[in-house]
């Protein structure tokens, strides 16, 4: 499960149903990014997404972050 706060908005919760990490992380990021875009619309390119660097998911999270938030 993932949830977040953006300004005064709650993002999620987003649920991961099985153990296929890459598939679920990609789906989760797709949903999270869509929610962020919906809230911020034209200001989306000013968003920075912070990942905690947990070793378990770091490589997978990095790929998703690089896709949606390159150079930020």
C-alpha cells in the first residue's frame, strides 16, 4: 500500500495485489503519477518525487522515477 500528501490533497491509497514487484511498481507509479497530474495539471513539470532509497525496491523505483520525473 502507498499513500501520499500533496499540498492539501491525499493521494491514494494505492494497493499492490501480488508479489510481482516490477509490474506492481510500474502500475503503482502510473496511478500515482496520474493522481499528481490530475491535482497539479500544468504545474506537473515542477514536481519533484522523493524516494526513500530502501534497498529492496531501489532499482525498480529508480527506473519508474527516471521515466516520469527525469532530471528531478
